[in-house]
C-alpha cells in the first residue's frame, strides 16, 4: 500500500516536471517570437525610411516594392539639401539649440542652487507655485506669448525662438532634488575653508550633479531639434526657420504637385541621424531624464 | 593658542510652530582650552557638545556670550576668517576629487597676501599628507579608501591650511573597534607633533579618557565637570559624571548613612564620619571591591569571568547586579553561594538621593 | 537663521528665472483667463482701441462651434483608442523583456528607439508607408501604381488595398493610421517606466507563486499587474494628458491640412483648434478653448487619480 503511493507520487512528479519543462520551452519560444515581431514593427519605419531614401523616384513608384534599392541613389541626399535648404535649417536649429541650452542651464543651475542651498523668506511658497505651473498645458501660455513677442518686436528673430522657453520648472525641480542629495557637511567644510558660494557651486555641486546636467542638456537640445508649433507661429521665414518646419513644407513637391518621396525620406533620415547618434552614445542620460519626466522633448 | 568660551549660550527656536518654547542647546558655557592641549567634549547625544564645536568653528552663531582665540574676540567672525580646521564625523570628503585635490582645496581659496604659488601648495599638501601617513594615496578617490584612510585625508585637509585650532566632530565613531584604537593614538601623535590646540567631540568616554589632556563632561547643554581625565574619574562631582565614566560602569546601590557609617542594605560597609544621617545613593567602582571572606558586604555569587590579568566577579545584592574587577591572583571558589567584600574608601562615592550631587566624606 | 545676505543672494540667483516666468508664464495665465471672458476678444481690434464686454460668450460659441466639436471628438477618440492599446502592449512587452536573459539589452534598446525621433519627421515616414503613389485603380500600362508598402503587405497576406490617407479615404482608415502611429510613438516611454517597475519588484513574490503552482496567466493578472499598478496608473495618466495635446503626429501624417486633401481639417485636434483660432486672431476664442482643454485634462487626471486610488494596490 505504502509502496504503491510512493510509486504513484514519483510518476506524478516526473509527469508534472515534464509538462512544466515543455510548457517552459513553449512559453520561451512564444516570448521571443512576440518580442522579435514587435522589434521588427518598431524598426520597420526606420528601415523603410533608409530604403526609400536611396531609391530613384521611378523605382519608388514601382507597383512591386523593392526591399533594397536596385541603384543606390546617394544623390537624393544632396537633392534634399538643395531643395529644402537643409543647410540653413540645420544651422538655425543648432544656433537656437546651443544658445538656449547654455542659457537655460545657467538659469536652471542658479535657481536650483537657491532652492536647495539658500534660506530665504517665501522659499517654500515660491517653489510650490513653480511646481503648480507644470500642470498647465503649454498651449495656454502660447496664446498670450504670441501677442507678447509681437509687441516686443521679436517676430522672425532667433530671440523669439530662445527666450520664452529658457525657464523649465521641471529641470529646476530635477536639479534641486539632485543638489539636495549632496551632504550638508560638504558645504560646511567648504565654508570653513573660505570657499565662496559660487566656487562651491562650480567646483563641488556641478561636478557631483553632472549626470543630471547632461540629461538636461540632451533633453533641451532634443527639444529644440523637435520643436514645431511655436517656431511655425513666430519665426517661419527662410532666415530663421527650424528643421522640423522645413521638413513639412512644400519643398519636396515637383512641378506636377507630386511629392519627391526619395528626397523627402533622405531629408527625414538626415534630420533623424543626429538624434540617433545622441541616442547611441548617450542613451543612459536620456533614460535617466525621461524616466522622471514623461515629457517628450 | 588658547580658546576661551565666555558665558556662551545657544538657543534654537522651536521647530514646532504651535509651541513657542525654544530649545536651549548650550547653556551659559564658560571654559578655556589651554594652548596646545587636546580637549575632549564628552557627553551623551543631545548634550550640546557638537553645537559647542560648531560655535567655535563659526558655522553656528552664538545666541549669547563671547568666544576668544587668545585675545581676539572672534564671536562675530565668519567661519572662513577664524582659521580653524574642522573634521566632520562623516569626513565630508569631496567624492569627485582625488586625495590630493581634496587636500589642496582649502589652499586654493586663499586670497590676497595669503595666496600661495602652485609649488608651495603642493609642498604643503605633501607635508600634511606625510604627517597623517597617506602620501602613498594621493591619486586615489575617497571611495577607494578605507574608513581609516578617509579619516586621515580629512585630518590632512583640515591641517593643510595650518589652522589656529583643530576641531574634530566624533572623529572615531565611523571606524571599527580595532581601527578606533589605532586611530586615536594617531590623533594623539599628530596633535603632539603639530602642537595645535585641538577640541574634539565624542560620546565615548573611553576614547575621551585615553587621549585628552582635559575633558569636559556635558549633559543637556550644561557643563558637569572639567578636568584631567583621571581626576574626573577619581573625583566625580555628581552621579551623572560617575556613571558616565568608566568601563565596566560604576555599581550603584541604594544606601543610608547612620551614625557615621554607610550601609548598603543591612551591611555596614564603610566609615563615613562627618556625614549626617540620611538616605543616599552609593557608587562603587568595579575595582573598589576587595575580595575578603571576612568582609562586611555580602553578595549572592552568580558567576566569574576570568579575563587574563583580572577577573570579573558577577554577583547580586538586593536584586541588583554587582560587577567587580579583582586581581586574578586571588582565587574565588565558584561554587560558593555568596561572596564577601570590603570596599576601598577612595573608590566609593556617595550622592544625595534627589540632587545626585556628591557628598564628600 | 535667515540672514540678510543669503536672502539677497537667493533672490539674485532666482531673478532671471522669476523675470522670465513672470513674463512668459504668470502673465499668460492671467491674460488668457481675461481674454477668455471678454466676449469676442480679438487682439488686433483691442490694439485699435476696441473694448469688449465681460461675459462667457467665447465659451458658448466655442462649445456650439461645429469645428470645435469635431476637434474634441477626434482628440477624445484617439485618446480612448491609443491609451489602452499602447499601455497593454507596453505591459506585455515589458513583462516579456523582463522574463528573458539573452538579447534583453539589445531588444530594450530597440524598443526605446522611437522615443528619440522627431514626431513630424517619422510621421512623414509613416505617411509614405501608408500612402498611395499615383492612382491605385491604375491601368495595366501605368507605371505609377504603387499602393504603398503597407498595402503591399496586406495584399501579400491576401487582403485588398485600402485607401488609408489619400483623397477619398474613409475617416475610419484615417483614424486607424493615427492610432498605429501614436501607439508606435507612445510605446518607448511606457515600456521604460513599466520595465523599471518590474525590475524593482521583489523576485520572491514570483518564487512564492511558483511554489504554489500558480499558472502564468494568474501570476500575471494577480501578482504582476497589482504590483505594477502605481506605474500603470502613471503611464495611463501621462498618456491621457499627452493624448489630449495630440497635434504634431497629425501634422506628421497629414501635413498642415490636418486631413486628407479633399477634407482638410477632418483630423484636427483640440490643440490644432487653438492654434487656428490664434492664427486668425481670435484670441478670445483661442483662450476659451485653451481653458476648456485645461479643464478636460484636469478632470481626466482627477478621475484617473480617483480610480487609481481605489485600484492601485499600494
């Protein structure tokens, strides 16, 4: 009797483990299949962009698509530069991006330092007030700002693309949190040694918060690279137009009103390339900033 | 250089907004740190010892009273102008700088006439590093150093600007036991070699006793006693000081004085002529017991721990544990039900039951 | 211990931020509310000296306005479709990613890639993929007859061509394209947050479930989802907020016509409506619409928070 039970148990156990094992393998295969399929879906537009950008317009229009260009047409890229005036667009975007990032960083660091390190009346109320403005959609500000910059005579200048967005409450918040993590003793030690606030900020706080500062820099640059609505409203002239606005214009239409897709895709690829490079080399910093923000660009 | 504190007081406003009461962290503090001496501020946490240190450094302002460095009144002088070196409990080393950069940092702040050339700075940094024996580690980051090494870097950083006063906040509390022993000798040596007037804060009486020229025992913002470690140990002014100093701690009994004799329970243990009849608290140092089969103090024996040179006899008197240290040449039979002691008069202190002040006899 | 020197210094350091915020954030809040409540307010006329009476006519007009209702409908529809789809998909991907060892890092990198893209630029790629080049009813000898790669794939699997975004396309087809693109765009952030959450879940819960013989599906719904509920709530809320501000993705696919060539503005959104009103100098109307948008976002967020407070498990 007892032996029988034992035998049955052993049988059951081996059956169960076998079933669990096959179940595990099937699950694993399904998991990988799903992930690889989704990865292909995610990557496909990038592949199609590059594939299309290298085709001749005739090949692009063929009823049976080719999955790699029969003749690689690098000339589409120079064509894109020519028709869409990409050089100027890149230059404008870089100028706006670099200047606004530098100024924005200065403002952010000084404000975060004041909130994290200095004592002043009304500090908590002011900080809470700043955080509250983060809830309001940006569109609400744009309506008035459009009038304000018009009154200031800033239309179609670099200034209008830079100044209104220099202060980011979110970045101030992010950096302040980082500053607060630096032990108070470091500040006291520096003070006993006669270090000025600015020197302490420069020599200790900024180096120790460098990862956050890099994250802010990247996100801010990406923001300039991707901004569309505001530039279209206030600086849509050829001298100051930014890259995204140039893309969605009418530059790629031919005389017949047909879009020159290969050249357009080449332009899109050129615009995406810097972002891609930033992503490859600085992914860690982007993820760091993004996982705390949820704001794109 | 001597440091003089004159009626120094520190009051913190209450954190609780409803109650207007403020906290007196340091109350009417007067004492002098003699030139070139090592002084330990000793007390349990919250006694105001760190606040005192911070007021000497200038990082905290006094609420009342004055502080002098020699004859200079530094009460209103900012921290950076006092020329003090401060070593923090957690060392506060800059984590992104190498040891060398950390030590150089205070020198790079010097301005005007005090400004040093690059070579001079490096020279000073090397000297300071050599003094604390970390000159091999100059290119490491703090995270690559052990606790004891970080401690030395912090001291070197404090010493490099040749401070008039060196202040150490709980310098040994973050080190393990073995390192603590070694480091306190090290601090003593460095202090002797440099001759800098040094004040340090600790809650560990053994630490304070072992290296200080002078200890200041504090409780709740009030100085209890100032003196040489051995003097304070041998002659405490109240029960708090007696209990705070010494390991194992002093044995405390309820007792009474009747007709010039001190009683613990029913045992007449000591002649204390001159003290009027009253109830008292009796403190007996562990080394104050003499094993004596004819002794008058009778305790129930519970255990014997031999620790080499000495042995510790654990017994009970009226439900209280009594721990005595006895030379291990004496043999005590562990099977005995009770032990008897006579007491060394200079190791017995009696205190008023309510004020806990010492009653001398 | 507030000393005067620090006060003075703090305000000095904060001054650039405060001045800019006053001009470009605080004043706009006040002014937008003001303009919204001045009937028929127009910037140009106001500059010319015209005065406007206080009232709620802007709101009444906006709400009754056919175009506005269309924009609101489009926005809400896209939101309601994309947030659940992208959240569920992201959740599955995150759980799968978390369960594998080999290839985890490279796959993670791939799934994050759409985040670092220019919404409009990649929207143009999607448009190209869905686009029909030339006429798709084309005759035999017509060269220009590419129905677009997506249609090619559909016909490869036996389906028939769909007019996705060109002239004469259906509203349903347009919305389908928008949903695909918005979900594609929304996945990386959601995967990032959910995967981060999963990786911080204590493995012991899963070991305990395994010991008890809990099935995979049950483990997923009864352990993973509840433990992840704070992160799920977070991505849903940010998803709704982002969804109600949808605009660039429509521009990316359809261009500034915001719809197929024969029906411009068919896919216009709330934000698009505000900008159109602003471009035509109807600041009063734009302000009213912006405040309504703010109100909707606030209400949706509060509902989400309320629901998640009941459902979020810790």
